[in-house]
């Protein structure tokens, strides 16, 4: 169904499991989700593909289905937590502003924790032909639209 890279023995997110200390809350044959070890919001989960994909820079137009599946999993998790749609935030940090080099979707229920700064997850709306402005974070909807237009996701407007 999806074209994935190979699993990496050294990638932390290629080796996610409960036995390795992760709080896995969802898994299927292609994806798994686990709670963030430093949650920034009331609910903060990472949704990752089982196979290694370096980052959003690696994604192409043919990966839109992958992102839609990740978004569906994120929405299911937020539905299970009774999170209102207005309080949902899902997106990706853009390298070099990511902490792990394995594609991971941040799934969050706002508001952010008082001790956490929302500045780490800025939304920058695009203008004109740009779906995203200058920002190190791309919302899932922005990422899908950028890829559908056969463009690359990066820090600059795209």
C-alpha cells in the first residue's frame, strides 16, 4: 500500500515498543502511536510509520495517502479523548527543527501546558500559491495540500 524505506536498527522510532518503555496506544500493520515523553499539551501523541521515512523532506505527491492515514489515526485518538475539533493540532516539525529523524506526526489537544511554550508549534498560513508561510512546523492539512500540488515541504513558504 505505501512505499516505505527500510527499518533502521539505530533509529529510535523504528524500534518503538512497550518493552522499550514507550506507551503505545495504537498500532496496526503500517503505523503505531505512542504518548510523547515530554507532552506539550493535555494530549500529545506521536503517530509514526513502522518503516523508516527520514522526514517530511522525503515525502512526494504519492505519499499523500500515507499522510491521510496518519491524520485519520490522529483524529481517532483525539476522538477517543473527546477533543473538540477546534482544540486539535496535528503537524510535523521541518528539519533541522525536528528532534528525531523519522517521520512523526504530532497529535495534540490544546491548550498547551502552562510550562510549555506554543512557539515550538507555530502555524504560518500561506498566501497566494503558498500553502504554508515561513515556519518550522507544517500542519497536516498544509502538508497534504503542498504534496498534492507536487511541491516539497520545507521551512520557507511552500
